[in-house]
C-alpha cells in the first residue's frame, strides 16, 4: 500500500499505455506509412514498446532518419494517418472501467495527464466515452512544459482542487514517475503498459507497481 495521506482523494492517469491501449492504432499508422513509402510492415510486438514514447520514436523505428526535413515530413504524415483512425482499435485496458466507476461512485475525481497533443488526446478521450467524466485533461501542449516536468501534474491537481500530496499519479514510463515524484505525488508504475524487453519499473523507484488496473481498487477503497 502507498505511504502518505490516509486515503486517496484524487487519481491522475497517463493515457497511452496506462489508461488506454492505443498501440493497435498507433502501430497501424506507422505500418500504413511504411506501405506508402514502399516498405514492408513491421511486427506489432516490435513496435508496441515504443508507443508511449510517441510519434517521433515510432517514426525513428520505422525509417532510417532521425531528424531534419525528411524526418518532419514522415512524422507529420504519420500523425495525419493516425488521426484518421484514432480509436479504431483503441480500448481501455481491462479493469479500468471498474476503477473509474468506483472513483465516481466514491466522489474521487480522476483526470488524465498525457504528453499526447491536445488535438489527438481530446477526441480520443471523447471517443472512449470519458470526456464528460474526467475531472481534467492535461495534454502535451496544454502548457509549455511536458512530462517529465512536474508542472502538468501540479496544474492538474490545481484544476481538480486537490493538493499534489493528496494525488496518486499512474504511468507506464520512467518520465511519468519522475514527474509525479517531482510534483510531490505518490506514484504507481504499471507493468501492463508498453515496457521494453528487460525494462524494470522498480528501477524508476515508484511508490507502487501494479500488474493490472484492478489493483488500483484497493487504493480507491482505502
């Protein structure tokens, strides 16, 4: 169990790889781009660990280019293809529906803090049926800073009227844990997200590591 305040009063969540499994749509966008460029599709299992690191990481994995005009052309085209099929295969990770419903039933606000740009995050959250339910949605371009900077998390706490120390932030990457810790929040790392082979969330020093969303119910009921 997490140390700190006696009970959870707010739950903040990363989006890709934590709340929602966006890998099917993001990897499909990359493979569609590769097909446009006359290249073979790449295996889903090779691309999945990169999804939480965004468009740049996926484009770099799919093409022998890391920066410059050609990289920007490919990145923008990838984002356009992704936006066309934003939630075709994306779903909440199994068990999260019950977590959110329990938060709402016990009047614990929950929100989303993601590095995904707002023009993608906002319609995705709406398509998943969460737009009217999330107490806040902080996207990657809401503020000048993005995770691992703590400001997006501090801003989220302010919006929902909670002190950072009363919040738990849940994420699937090291930058999530760095941001949460720097914001003064308790942190939870998930193993069901987009971990690379051999990557150990314990090395990030979160307050808690979980293997399934349902484990968060113990915090909500605490």
